[in-house]
């Protein structure tokens, strides 16, 4: 019988994440128009203002992981969510471009913190056996918000709705999201002894290649999502550009539905091969037959030598060599 995934706390965290990203995506295609029309900013200035958000979120993320590991996660998550929510109100009172940039930087910092906090909280409240599937559905809320938010924001802008009203929509969505987040019940985790502060507490060196790959993937993604609406206007497209986000989100959503289950399945195979059979002394050839693999090389992909297995084999080796040494004497 599968562990239950759809608990009330899990549903609340899904709603909180959807509403957070809805407010975020609602403004993504609208902000370039706002900066151009309200502050008469040029294209280069618009790029700098929008990039402040991303750079701030990037700078805080290594430290947010450390803070969430050190202190209680839910209070930090709610605090970051509250700051993120209030920055939409800050945009309403920003009378100068300098003040708007300051709010944008704070918004980016809180976004970097709240997204990492949400990921840790949702992992805490879901069963480990369905973690990949649960994270897939959790990420699906982002894709759903991405399919609705930009189209709704552009629809409001094209209909002549004021920018202040659009900001209020995003503000209201995050208020509802904050209320949903506050209803999430996280399990109690006893305090653990913390290791001394070191570089790997902030930056995982082994994860640098994957991080670089994600960075290179995100650069064209961010450029496209921020400027696609203005680009469509420049080339004379008068169609509803919000559908661009909708179709892209549909494709991402389809991939997430299947990728979560695939991760769980392959994680289970890694655990079966490394933690159960190999540690029990089952030969690799036998494990290959048990999994139905045609070639033992396929099985070796799932095999990892754990510390426990390494120590056990070292003890056997030492015992054997000591016996041979005594016999030689």
C-alpha cells in the first residue's frame, strides 16, 4: 500500500506555491511596459532593473539553505513569504526608479529565500517513498501559475487596466498564498548537532557542474520570458502573447507528471541494489537476474558502494591478511 501523499498540509503548500508563483508570473510580462511607460526607462535600464531581482535571488540562495538547515524552517519560510508579499505593496508606493530598484532587490532576496524554504517544507511533510512524485506535483503548481499568470496580466494590460490594479491582483494572490502557507503543519524535528561552518555548507562543489548547466539553460529562458511581450509588439504581432506562456507551461507540466514517477522508480532501484542486496552480500550477477537486466553492466549503473559496505569489506580483508600473515610465521 502506498504512503498517503495528499494530506491537508500538502494541499495547503501546493496552494501557497501556486499563489506565490501566480503573483510572480502575473508581473513578468507587464513590468517592462510599466518601466517604459511610467518611468520612461530605456531598454538597457529595463534590463538592469529586471536583472536586479534575479541577481539578488541568486546571491541569497546559498545562504538560505544554510539558514533553513540551522533554524526552524516554517517560521523562516513564512517570514520570507511575508516580505515577498509586501513588496507588491511597495511597488504601489515607489515614486522613483531608485526606490523601485530597492524594492526589486528586496523582492529578489525574499523570492530566493521563500522558494528554497518551500522546497524544504514540502519535503518535510511528504513521505520519502513518494518524494519524486510529490515534488513533481509541487513543481506543477509553478507551471500552472505560469500558464495562467502571464496571460491574465497581459489581458489586464491590453484591456487598459491600470498598473496599480495589476499590482493589487498580484498582492491579493500572495495574501491568500500566505494564509495557505500558515496552515501547513510541519513535523517536529529534534535539534541536531551542527558541524562547523565550512564552504560546503553554502556551496556544494560536487553540484557545480549541474549548477552551471542549469545557469546556461536559464539565461535564454529568462531573456525570453521577460521580453517576449515587448518583442511581439515590436515585430507587429497583435495576437494574445499570453498564450506563449500557456503552451510552454503545458509542455513543462506534461514532463513533470512523468518525471517524478521515473525519479522514484530509479531511486528505488538504486536503494535496492546498493543498500539492500549488495550490503547483504548478494553477488552482482544475481542482482542482475533479480532486476531482469540482460547485462550486468546495466545493474552496475545502480550500484553504489556505501560506507557500511566498504568498512565491512575492509574488515574482512584485514582479517584474511592477518590470518595469512600468522600462517606464514
